[in-house]
C-alpha cells in the first residue's frame, strides 16, 4: 500500500514521519502539518487514518492536487484550517455533513470556474463553522497576471456571501452586515445569472474539445 501511495504521489507514512520531527516523530498526535511543494496529487487516506483525530492545521499549498476527495477528508475530526492554495483544484468537495470544525479554507490560485461554482458552494454549505474563505485568482473570481487580466463574474462575491451565512470574510475582506443583506436579496437573480454563465462555460469547453479532437 505504501508503494502504490508513493507512485500516485499521496501523503505517505514516511513523509509524515519526516515532517513530524518537531513532535518527536509521533505521527498519531500531530496537530499541525506543512507539506509544501511535495508534488502531491492528492491527500490520500494515510494522513486521516494516522492523525485524523488530532490534526487541526493542514498546509498543502503549492502542490499539484486536483481533487478534494470526500473519502479522504471524512477521516478528519478536528480540522480548523486547510490551505490548498496554488494547486489544480477545479471543484470544492466535502464529505457529507461537511467538516464540523473547519473555520478557514484557502483555495487561492486554483481552477474553480463558474461551471462548478454552484456545486462547490453546495458542498461547503454544511461546514457550519466556516468563517474565512479565499478564492482569489480562481476563474470564477477573475485572474490577474503579467499583462493579462481575465475578468471573473462580478456577482461572484455576493453569491458566495448569500449562500454561506457563517462567513465573516471573503478573500481577506470583511463581510459587513449591510453587504450580506443586499446579497441575500439579490440571490434569486444571481442564481439565475450563474446558471446562464455556467451553461455558456460548458458550451465553450465542449467546442474547445471538439476543435482539439478535429485538429488531432
């Protein structure tokens, strides 16, 4: 099992032991873990099985993780802060019932687009302790780079605020009570607009795939 985990670039027991030196190598009682730039493709089941009861802070920025696998996340009982910035995630996924203690989720610079936004927020909604969310640099919010700017959906912030009532800040900006009240009033119109934009995104993706297949 250890061998196959290494092949698929998941978190392994060896990697955990190396990163738990500050905890005298005691993996089962880890409360914080940082695994930056490890070329990880997914979290895998080993981390949750070994320290899922105690781990509060999980820092996984700058890897190549493509999926937040609910079957792996459901093993965590105490997670309060997860940083998945600078990965390849295109949709937020959570175990059924969410993560009970999750207060902060950082998904800066991933690939969450308008075609997966509604489902992503549906999946986050059961996380009743969530107070801080970062989505800056995702296609849904807009992307800025050197001499290149891709506009996101102007209604994205309001839509998220209206859907997630426990949020206190989005992308580092505090959510005021007045902003939330306006967002909640706008939600039906925002939802309708999102459905149209998501359908357009899917159509463009389909056309792009057709063009690519014809070219090959």
